[in-house]
C-alpha cells in the first residue's frame, strides 16, 4: 500500500511538472496550427519609466527597516509573553 501511494505521488508530480512543457510544445508539421504565426508584437517602451529617483527612497527605507530590526532584536525584553 505504501509503495502504491509513493508511486502515485511520483507519477502525479511528474505529470504536474511536465504539463507546462507539453502545453507549450510546437504543433506538428502539416497541421493548421503549424502555419499560424506565434510571434508576439513588441510594445513601444520609449519613456516607459516615468518614476525617477526612487532608488534613493528605496535605499533609505531599506536602511530604516534594518535599523528597526536591529533595535527590536536588541531590546532587553526577553521575558516570555505567555504566563
């Protein structure tokens, strides 16, 4: 029984792992779908980044979060909260 469950679990995990590859496989030659173009058109990305200077803000917030974590970890309150 344990061997059967293990085998079924392995089979199911292999099937789940292989499903995206099978779904993305190219159609066979000579079919109608093989003649359809699957190339995607690109979008114009000129001036796509309208937010400028956010790197400094993110860096300051990261430093503040690290300092807050160090202060919280180093606080002298080491008593358990439960009775």
